C-alpha cells in the first residue's frame, strides 16, 4: 500500500462527510420538532425536484473536470487546465441560470398538473431556485480542486455550506412559522441558497490563494496543444453526461422500493398499516445506515478518480493497478467487517439507534449491500478515472432491471421485507460484479488472496461481537453491552489483520493520522 495523495484526500473527504452527516441529523431533528409532519411533508415535496435538477446539471461535472484537469496536469499542460476551468465555469453558469429560471416558471405547472400534490409547496419550489444556480456553479470549482488532488478546499466548503444551510433553515422556519406552515417550509427550503453561496465564497477564497501559483506555472508551461473550445466542451460532455445519467438513475432505483414494495407486501396478506411499518423499517432505518457506513468508500472513489486518470494518461499500467489494488483493499477492510457487524448485531443496533428491535430483520438482510455498495463506488471511480464513465451507467441500468425482477419475486409472504432487502443486495452486487469484470478485461487485477483473508477475519470478528454482546448484556444492559461488543470486535479484527499479514506496520504508517500515531 504505497504512499498516495489519494489516500490523504480520501481521509479528508471522509471526515468532512461525517461532519456534514452529523450536522444534517441535527437539522432533521430541529426541523421535525419545529414544523411537524405536515411542514416537513411540504418541504420534502419540493426538495427532490431540487436534487433532481442538481443531478442533471452538476452531478457529472466535478468528475469530468477532475479527469480532464488531471490528464492535462499529467502532460504538464497547465495552460489547457486554465482553459478547461474557465470554459466549464461559463457553461455551468449559463446552465445553472437556465435551470433556476425553469424551476421558477415550472413551479406553478407542477402544482396545477398534480405532480406536486399540495399547492402550498409552490413557495418552497420557488425558494430553491437560486440554490440550483449556485450549486451548479459550485460544481466547477470542486472539479478543479479535485483534479489537482486538493481535497481540503472541497471538504471545508462542504462543512461550511452545510452549517450555514442548517442555521438559515432553522432561523427562517422559526421566523416565518407565525405567517403559515407553507411560508415556514419555504424558509427552510431557502436555507440551501445561503449554504451554496457560502460554498462558493469558500472555494473562491481557496481559488484566489492557489491562483497566483497556477498562473506562474501556466506562464512557464503554456498550452502544448491549442484545442478549440468545441473540442474541450466535447471532451467534458462525453465524460460528464454518463455520470449525470447514472446519478439520475439513483432516485429511479430508490423509487422501485417506494412504488412496489408496499404493494407487494399488501398482496402477500399484510394490512396497509403493517406494510407501511415494514417499509419504514427498510427505507427509514436500515438503508440510511448503508449510506452512513459507505461515506469512506464514496470519499475514496472521489479521490481515486483524478489519481487513476493521471496514471492512465502517463501510460503507467503498473501505477494504475497499484492504486486500484490499494483502493480495493481499503474498501474491503472497511466495508466487510461493517457488513458482518451490522448483520450479527442487527437487533441490538436497531434497539440502540431507534428504540425498537423490530427493524433488526431489515438491517440484518440489508447488511450485504454495505459491502456491495462500497465495491460499486470504488470500482466506478476506477472506471471513471480510466475514461470509461459510460460503463458504470450501463451496469446501473442492468442492476435496476435485476432489482425490479427481484422485488417482484422476493417480496412475498415468506420473505416479506427481507426479500425487498435482498433485491437491493442483488442490485448493488450485480453492478459491482460487472464493474470488476470490465476492470479485469482492462488488465486490472486485485489481490484476492488478501481479500479472502479479510473476509475470514471479519467472520471471526462477527462471532466475537455476537458472543461478547450476549455475554455482557445481562450485566451491563443492552446499550453498554452493544457498544462494548463493537469495541471488542474492532480490537479483535485489527489483531487478526496484523497476525494474518493482511496489514503490516509499514502499510499502516502510510495512512494519514495513523502515520503520526505510530511515530
């Protein structure tokens, strides 16, 4: 596991992601208490429209810019790096402005046509329009810094953006609540505007800090190949469009559960209330744990894209394979034990987090998705770095079809909510497998012997976690016993990795933070 900038970048993005999640959790609690179910419902009717527009406009741009920037940096062509950024900034400004105006103009139609069921959500839709513009422009800056493998600026901007967003949401919702619930919900929605504006200000300051150095480098290393704006736009779009399409497919994947699972549960003999409750255990309790646990792998994938693109541009297949193997090993080191622990301690975790053990079944059967989703994220980052951003999108389409079929077959009286969980496992597992097979076709090989040892160590760790929890529960109580079992299992797992040779002290010394601790 060699020393790489992408490991440092992944660590920074992971910490930022955790901080953003914590701030977001506080926000959900405060808003729920302030607005109640009805007010949150109005907010949630508008917010998915905003997320969809951002997915269309900016989801693929940071990835595309980071790939193109890292390619030109690898060629020592700093002049074209500046041209790519300035061109993308102009394009994204126009696109963001167009989509923001479209949202304002379409808000009335969305309500009148019945797509948005409650007319009071109109104000929230309009309030989110400026955030579409700022969020789209922000994507260009993030792509530039990621292409330079500078992850601190995007991380800092994400944290401050989320903080300002939450503070504004709560303050405006509180101030506007006396005027009506629809205005309070619109105030909460408007929080995304100063949040994204703060993100732009932060990255603008970082840009000014680095700009002098980049300008000096551009004078020393001008454009080696003067490409036309049309060629640069084509290069960006060919990379960005498949990523944007893949991100649009994410809500499509989630909507399969929303549209089909409750209905199949009712057909299987459950009442409407029972079906809704079971679906809540899956979508509201089990699946959020997957997203939280895969923050490190998402950060790893984001940091990996420009690193792979740089090595691939320099025609260094040995470096590409080394970085890919390192990322795969780290992915498995994190997600495999997390999945095993989530499965064996499903009931105690459910009780600890949600105050009921009834979500344990959904959590236990969703656990494999944690590993599969991590593999999907990291292998997608590898393929994107190699310039094959269209392949993960195609694999996601195959995964959606497989999930659709699996939901229909497995959500029945015998399996009920566990069947729906396994449909998600099949979805992520299949997309990850297809990514791995394509990487193998491109001569990217992984050290499967070490991965098998990681899986065995994680299984033994799972046994230790279950045994410890059962042993300690009578004396310490469920909460302390569960936490203690997690600590014991983590220490046992780390010991197994060192004994089995999966991790050496030299490898640990290459990781950020641990390097300083070992010293």
